[in-house]
């Protein structure tokens, strides 16, 4: 018999994984809402024209799940991120009061080559503010991202910050690079290939003298000092000054960030501050990223609406959190009470007892397949259910339950109406 | 400028809709978990071979979102329901302890002609028990479905119940119909076209005498009496007896159900009891349905594993509940406190005050776009935020906040550290 698997790069999430994911997402939602972001959802499928021309060549030519409907011949694509659908949503709802603050937690699909930690279907957690050009909007995004990581239990991480305008002022206007992309790509690799590697690459692409200049800028390192140094060096440049003023106001409001001129970020649509979060441990690349995109919505509406936001990569966060031991499902099952039926001739009493416990809000499981007592006990243990309730003749005749807490090693025979209270004591 | 819309039949869910959907789903989840069902998720995309041959001709030839990947030429399909993915999941995890009880709440995609209440992307809420052939498993499913509707506030509904084996015993074995499908299709229309309409159709397909016999069976009406009548009339038939014994045990455990021989249900894979829920008002067709499918998992594994389950149609439930006035989002915004900044030179104090309130767990929104006081107040009102906090010079100088509850008409000037307590009093 042949085996039918999920498609390559796609995953099933069995209960024990779901319970952890749900807790993680719940924590992130709580932070997003603490800042007043409202939930939004958009379709998994978008018309191809909506996504076309938004993400750059590699994404659209290779990574997008794009398909033609065999009946209508219409072209569709699966959602590639949550930002472009937001822009499309705004363009369909131009009467929506601005600033509009929303979060969106949902899967996106990318036709990547699957590998460890990289999937073809994965969740993004996005927060965005539409309608504010001001640094306080970017500062709030930085804070929300930082708070989310702290809420999950991460402490060792850096929020790297840069600005697309500053990059353009320095590399295009000041250093005169016509096509700065190869330089951006090189300096983006600083973490991966080290300063010497970057210097070599730069020397090849722009020559030794420019490479030296660029290296001296980058080697200022990260942080407030390097920002001050760069901003004062280029204060005569209007675009640099605009970016520097923006960054300064941003950093005066936001929690700790690390300025880093070597931060570039791939997406085409950024126009102002950009950010990225990296963990100290483990080394798994960025776990969140974002920035300001003041021109994207205009591609739908014809009228620019400033916007800024960030996206948390929960797949990597979960992998890292589990590795660090800070993320662990607080329970292995939703079930509070496993009702073990010792003698199946008392099923109807057991059924009624289960109902009674459920009425008090407890999650109660009763075997629907007439398993032996031994097998029910084994199952309850394996699931990690915190309270076991036994029903046999004596319980049925006296309208009671025998309750047992494996963790506390306690056992009690109680009247059915008192059972919820005792269960709650066992659970606490 | 052309407009970019969601694809036809697809919907955006703006915040006010999301808040209601989330409450509805939350209530359903609570009921599912109260019965010990554990969460499961599977990919949106399945290999085409996995879904092929499972749903019948119309579904696979027309309704499925099926596509060929332009790069690999592999054939995929978007998930059409949550039951076949469950069967595939079980076949990939044959060491999973049985009975396996899971719920799955997720979108599915169908290439329907969009119309009122019918979408191309919609959520299903499924509960299933894998690994039990016994009536108590079906009874639990019936109870979970009924409880879910009651939890949402519905009281006027019927759970219709029938059994595929009984249908087959009566119509194929006893009445000798070689192809009972046209008859099933006719009696399934009883609600729509009435008894006379059905009689006419039946007379055309099977002749007057058989049509009379069938009508007399159907005209027994629903309920326990008609079940007793039919079961005693066909007690000599082994298959009918098996179904009747099963239904009797089921109904002895489950809450109120209405036996109805005219219930058929469309899907091919049902093998035993089938159920469907209809509301008294409004008349919108079934809002939940399900049944036993003991052979489906075997198509993946080669070894039959009995299973039973049901699916709640939350799109219809929400539409109906809103129409009946029983479903209404308990709040129009996630935000508890809108912090109105009267004078933007005190932004940094306002920022700190917002943080302080958030630290106590409150959801606090602060305008990120330097709006006028008037415009901030208007926005807070429009969002329906329950507490407004004002920050101006006097508040900043005295480390305090002016709090206002529009609902209570109360106003209070309080020290920042006491603000969370007063806000909670306003919220209660």
C-alpha cells in the first residue's frame, strides 16, 4: 500500500505541538493587544495581480505559490506575506479611520527548498500601523517586538536598527555608488563571513579605496556611538539628516536598540527605518524583522499612505525557545480528568458523572471504546492527565467518584456534587 | 487606477468581525475541550493523490481547488474538508494511541459559485473520534454538537439522526432498489418541496406502488416512535437490526435527537449513524453535520479503523446567530484605555504612562500620528473604547492621569500608580 504524506515542506501539528504553539501565539496576541492592535484576517488566496510586482524578482519568479485555476484560467497565488494583503485591504477600505493598527497571525506559503527550520507553510505574526509618518509609530513597533520576545521568556537578544534613507544617502549620494545593491549584499553578510570576507568582496566590486571607506563606516560597530558618528559625519546631507532626526526621536522613545549601518533587509518596499531581531543564542538568523514602507499602499491606491510594522517569525522563535528550554507547553493534554470506567455495565452512571464535572467547567475524557481498566489507566498516564476518576459498582451505587492525583499521590472518595471542588484542589 | 480586490468568494475579516468570530470559536473550543478533544492542525495544501477519490465526482471534478505547480509540475489541492486530512494524518501516525480524539478548526476551500452565505474559503470546526466502533462514540459526538450550539446561545434546533446501514437495509435489501441514490435525493428534499413534491418525484423514478410504500415510511415523521416503528417492521433484516441496536444505544446515552429516515447526507464515506443539525429559525439549511465513516482511514492504511465525527459550519451559525440577536461581539475593540494626549510636548510622559498601564495587563492605545485632541477623542468614541485617559501639562507635572468612563459618566484625576485600579473599576 503506498503512503500518502503531507506535501514536502508542509507539516502536521499533532496535539502536543499545537498546545505549545497555541501558548506561544496566545502570549504574542496578549502583547499585541496590550498596545491596542486589533485583529485582522485576509484570504489565503489572492489574485495574482495583487501580489505581482511587490516582492522582487526571486520571490515572484520562484518562491511564490502561484497557479492557474484549470476552470476559469484565472491566475491566483497563495499569500506570500501579510503586509501586501494589508495594503490591498486598506485600498479596499479607504474610509477606515487612520491610524489603523492591526495584527495578523496566519500562515504564509513560500516555495522554498525545505530544510531544517525552513518550511513551505509557516506562520507569521505581524503588527502594523497605517497612517503615521512619525518616529513614535516606528518606536511603538520596536517596543511591541521587544515586549513580545520578553513575554516569551527571551532575554538575550538585540534589536538592530538602520534606515533605508541613511543607506541611500551614504552609499548612493555620498559614496557615489550607482548600484548599491551588491554592496548592501556584501555588508549584510558581516555576521556570516566576517570583516575580512566583506572587505574582500567589496574590493572586488567597488575597488580598494571605496572598500576601505565602507569598512571604516561599518567597523564603527553598532550602537548609539556609531550612529552619532555617522550622523555627524553626514549632517550636511539632507536625506541623511532626515533619517538621523527620525532615528534619534525613535530611539529616545523606544526601548534598547542597536544602530547598525550594515543592516539592509531584503524586501524592496522599505523606505525608512528598518529593524531586525537576532538572538544571542542559538545562532539561527533573525527571528523578527520589519520597517517603514511609505510607498507600498500607494501602489494600490495611487495615493501614498505612510505605514510601518514588523513580523515575528514564530517557527524560529519556537525552535530557539525549545532549544533554550524557555518554551515548554504548560500541559501535555487539554484534559483535566480522565474518567476510568472499571466496569462497563456502569457506563450510563459514568456518562452522567462526566457531564456533571463538565458542567462545572472541567475538561473530562471518558473512553468511547470500552477499553479495559488497565488500558484506560495507561492511556491517562501517557496523556499526562492530572486527575483520574474511577467509576465502578461502589461509585455508581453511592453516587460518588474515586478521585486520584498522580502528582500529589492523593486519593479521595467523594460525592458527585463535591467532586468538582476536590478536582480543582488536585489541579491547583 | 484599477482596484485590487480579494478573489471572488473570498473575504477580509476586519477587526469588528474578527472579534465576534474569535468569541464564537473560543466558545466552541471550550466545549470541544470540555469533552477532552485535543487540537490538531494539518497543512492547507495536500498532494492531489491524497484527496483524489474521497469526495465523489462533483467535488473532485468541479469544487476542489486543484492546481499544478508550474515548476515541479506536481499536482496539489487546497484542503476540501478536515476529515480526509485527519484520515491521512492517522495513516502517517499508526503508532498513535487509539481512540484518538481531536478537534480541528481551520479554513477549507471550495470552488463554489459564491452566493449569500456561501464562500470559497470558509471555516469548519470538526470533532472526531478515531478508533471506536461503539455507539457511545457517536453519542458523544451528538452531545458535543448539541452542547456547542447551546454554548453559543441557540435553543431552537433539532439534531436529526439516521443510519446509512438502515437506509441500505430498507431501500436496497427490503424494497429491492438497485440504485437507491435517486430515491435518497428525492426524500432528502422533503423540507424543500414537501410531501406531495417528493411523492411526485418518487412516482416518476420508482413507480406508484413503491412510491406509496416509501411515503408511508417517511410519513411516520421523525422521533423515537417512528424509529421504533421502522425498527420493529424490519427487525428480521440483520443489517437493519444492527443499525437499530446501534441507534438505540446511541439515543439512550445522548441528549435529545430526532430520528428521521429521510436524512441522507451527501458525502460518500459514511457507513453508520449520520446526523445533521437544523435551526428552527432562520431557515438556512443545516448548521452542522457528520456521521460514522469506518472505511475511510482504511483507504490510506489498508486496514479499516472505525471513526465518527461531526463538523460545525460556523459561517452559517454566525449569520443565523447575528440574525437572531444571540451572537454579538462583547466588545468592539481590544483596547481598554485610549490615552488622549492633549499637548504633544508631553509625549514622553504619555508614553511612560501607557507603559505603566500596560504593565498591569491593560490594553492601551496611544495615537502614533500626533492627532489633535478632538480627533483623538472622536477616534476613542468611534472605537468604543471603555476608558479614556487624558495627558496634558497638569497630568505630566503631577505624575497623574485624568480618567474618564463614558459609560459611567465618571471622571477622576489619579496618580499614575493608582490608575490601573481605577481603570479596572471603570471597566467592571
